[in-house]
């Protein structure tokens, strides 16, 4: 009887596709294995087997699975359930989840291969570009498009390839390329005959005339423990040549004489050396009380919030909870909002847990992430995974505890592409599937989390005492509006901030300056006519980056050379408006030329080692002043920081979003927490033009409760979370007029179902990105209403819209629980 497999493709398709299993493969395929399947005319994809059955699909002839890639599943049953929940809740397809979940090294790519036609007759003349390609293909008949571009030095070959296809000079075929290659090491061993004692003695005599080769042989015998008898130790070629201080030529001479044999050995990329560990620090009385209260809470509730002030020692509490989980034979997932944080916390956890700890985030190479995935599938998986939001997709056999540190952070939210999930909420669901507990930790909880904790849905544990009774920092607010009016500002620095920075540097202490905007200047403006350079693809002004002397779009990456004169009026008076971290760095270096200054933002931390180097230098006192965006606010622990400067609080307060006040409070409170963490009370200089704003006073007083109460009252009045759930419906199209009609039509259809719960359509803050115009519709749904029914109705309206001939080009996507 014919066997069939339903598979998930890495494409945004609403359902699984069914393929026939050839007889020779049918027995070896399991649910969760990867298979190669044809899709469309010439494409091949790596699909995941979702179901195996004997029901022949009706209405069409099934294609066959081409290859089975795995003998064992790479996806566990609970992962399938998690994927189903993600696609259902966040209104996306399982193909979207698949693309986000698996490292690309576990997916094979289809790459176009160009093949020369040996029977081609030159009946028609070829252009110079065509002749160049044919000459390359005559020497090597099969090549990829990318290889041809490289060898020919020509750009945009696709039109030429199409032309040659039409002339039947070439064929095109698809070949699957495996991204992940196991890491291999070249090793050395003695030829079988060379192991005989008599032969070795003879060899020593012969090699007296080749001292370099003799030294190599002697070093090999030493490293392999050959002369000691017993088991031989494997010797790495590179290490042997280095330790013998020999040349590759001398080594190759011994291979030619059949003394050495060379072979390849697959090795892992993950650290395997056994690490020594230390005892866990004992908890102080406040931490111990919190630890015991969390355990008590877990007996009644699956989720608990640990609300602890900055520098209260929450990480030590986490470490004790992790140890308890591991002793019970459970695995732990420890989530962080930012890769930068893993550098510091990794060291703390490794000192205690050694090789039980695995780290997973996007700054690791794809091959490393594949190996971690495979290790987690085996019986020797890591006990603890420390990572960012993508870590929730890893396989776990026995998950017992999930810790979400700094749970309020918006970096837990995935914005683009789908699935637009929130890692904190997804982690809670993941934990529930395993019967595990979830601990949310922060000094400034998100309003929804604190509401759930105070209304009894989650447990709540407070930790209000700082470690070693260190005082909270003193916060001074500075009215920069008044200082600017009196012309007393030095660029973006107030006199009081510069005075305290100077004193701090004199005392050999450190400073953090916070500006939540990267680049040199948010925009350049013509002083004469007001012209501002805009992105040609997006509805935003271009940001000036002085280091590369370019204007850049932070949405699509479009770059534009800085003009010498205004293209509108030809004036040469082009001035910078606003300031980013790059400008702050320049100005602070000019004011304090002796100080060692570093900058931490997206531009300076493109690689994994860049984070580590910046943080290590600051920890070791090699940097005096650290300038950064919100990266510096996220739980970093520095001993010698006595002054923190918040350069402009207003950019956070004035963002057009219902969460802007909550976020502004969280950011300012978190940045303030970096000051005076170990030895003495720190000082925070908070510069603002809105000196009387309630949020400013609440930050100064560290009054989270008042901010929470104010925001809760406002949210209830205007029907926002936690009282209502939000779904943002985004519509995109290249034609602005057509999009306007589409958006109004969809809003009318939604209003006929949801009534006054629908707002819009309206333009989002950025109404065009990558040449696509955007409209936004907001749907507000009561928390006690059925979200399942609401999602079903939303998808039904979308289906009706796309089936309308006029709206075939419409792109619709959803952001559920936007953050």
C-alpha cells in the first residue's frame, strides 16, 4: 500500500502539502525528519514531515519525496505542538515558524546551476558578454550563477543567461546545496609498516641526512606516546608542525616516503574541555526569603514574577533555582533580552555550572547553532541553555524551569518577519507544554505582567533591598530647555553634567552616557530652504553617519552620499539636526581629550567579539566613558560607574505609542540602575525639556507603583492592555491609491463584524518601507472574549479580500499583542 507524507515547507503557505514516499524510503521516514521535495517547476525545498498516512489525496497527482535527510527526527513531538500554537495565536503559517525556528544550516538551499550544451551550434552571433560566459562554461561545463559572476567579473548575469537559454546554448538545472558542513581536522598517524621497530631504526639512520624530517618524526613519537606503548594518542597535523618548528615541505617529504598517513577527523565546534567550577555563593537574608517565596509560589502557580530593584542580586536567586532544577534531573532555559548581556552572565554561570551550560544566539555561526541543536536532540544535551528569544525553538527533552530575565524588554518581541511572537509569552506556553515553571524577573515589570501578578494569575515575589545595602542612585533632573534659552548648553551637555563627569574622571571612576539614537545626526537640513534628504524607498529622513561619511536609512539600509550643496536651492549651508551616539562620542572626546571613550550601539557591535571587547574593556577600566543606546540599560553590572547621564529623556516620552510613558520609565530606571552598584551611591543626571512631566518625577522617586496606577487608569479608559487585547492589521501595496481603497474596504468589513472595536485605517508612524506603502487597522478585543473566534474571523475577512480580483496584489499581515 502506498505511503504518503504531509510536510511543512519553509514558505508562508496556509497548509501542509502531501508527497508520495517511494518504496525504498517508506520505512526510513519518521515524523519530525527532514526530506527534500520538489515544489513548483524547478525548486527543491527541505521540508519537515508532519504526518505519515496511507490516504491518497484526491483531485491531483502527488509528487514524490526526492531524498530523506535524517534517520532520526530533528523535531520532537512537543515542538510540533509549540509550532501549532505559535502559528494559531500569532496568525501566521507553520512555514513562517519553521523558517524562524531552524538554523539555516539544517535547511538545504536550491541554487541554480548553469550547464553548457555540447551540441550548441554557433548559428547566430553572440555578444561579448555571452561569449565570455560560454568560454568559461567550455572549460568547466557546470557552474553556479554566483561562480560565473565571480569568474567573469560581470554583474547581473540573469538577462544574459536567459538570452543563452533562448539560443539553447546552455541548460539550467537546480542542485541542492548543503549549508552545514561538519568541522573536520587533519590528523597524522604512522604508516603500518613504519610501526615496526626494525623499520623505525632503519628510518632513523636514513633521516640523519634530513634533520627537519627526523625532528618531525621524533616529535610525532613524543606527542602520540608511541614509545610508551599502550593506546596511541591522536596527533593534529597543524599542532605537530608547530611544535616541531618544521615546514610543510618537511612534513610532505615524510608523507611521500610513506612514513606518515594523513586522515580527516570530524570534530565538534562546541567547547568540550572540562571546566572547573566553584561553589555557589550563599544567599543573603533577603535573597533567601525571595528564593523560598518563589518555591512556595510554584506549588500553586506555574508562573511567578520576581520584582527586584536594580542591583538586588536577582541573578544569584536564579542560580540557586537552576541548581535545584538540575538536581531534580530537569533542563533550564534562561532567556535574556540582548546578546550583550550574555557576555557577563555567561562568565557567572560557567563558574558555577561549567560544561552544563550552552549558549545560543544569532552572533554564533550557523554551524555552531546546528551543533547545539543536534546536541540538544541527543541524550547528552545541555542542562542549561542561555540565550535570546530564538532559544525557545531549541529541542528539550525534560524542560523544568524557564527564566525570563528583564521580562519587560521590547527586544523579546519579534517584529519582522513572521512569526511576530513575544518570547516572554511564548516561553510561558512552552513551559506549560512541558509541565515546567516560569520565572519572570525585572526591576521594572511590564504593566501586563504586573497586572497578572497583582490580580493572582501569576505569583508575585518582591525583592526591595539592594545587595550589600547599597543605596539607590541620586537622580538630578536638569531643565535643558531653560539652559538652551540662556545659551548655557555645551552642545548636548548641561554644565552640571560636564562638571560631574570631570570630577568622576579625576577620581578615576567611570561614566555612562545614554542617548537612545545611533548615528551622528538624525537628519541633515538645508538652512536656506529646509530641504531634508529622504530615503527613496521609505518614508523617513536619512541618518548621517560621520564615520563612513554617508546618509543611511535605518529601515531598508539605503545609503546616499552626503551632498556638498542642496539639490533644491544649491545652498552650501547644510546643517545637522539632532544628535546620535556617534555625535555624542565626537563631542565628548573634544571636551575630555584625555579620557578613553567607547561607544556601544548597533553600528559598533556587529560581531559577537565586538560586544565582548567593549564590555571587557569597560570592566577592566580601559574605558573611562561608555556612550550607548538602550543596550547599556539592560542589566549590565559594572563596579566602578559613579555617574550616568541621560542626555535627552524627551525622545522616549514623545513617541506616538500608548506604551511610550511605560517604556520611558523603564528605560530611565534601568539606565539609572547602572550607577553606584558596588561601593557607593551613584549619581544620575537626567536632562529633559519636560521637567514637570509626571514620568520624570516618578523616575526620580523610583515610584513604580504610581507610574503603574496612572497608566492602568488611562489604559482602562481608552481600552488598551491589560484590559483589552490588541491586533494590528497591516496592509501593504506599491500603489498608494489602491492601498487606500483596500484598507477602507477591509476596515468596513471588519467593522461589520467587530463593531466599534475597529479603529482605522490610518498611517503608521512610518508609512512607506522598501517602496511599499503601509496602512494600519487596530482591532481591540475584550480579554474575556474568545481570541480563537476573533482570529478565525480576521482570517476569513483576509481570505475574502484576496479572492476579490481587484485586491490580488494586497499584502496583509498581523501583529498580535504588539509591544
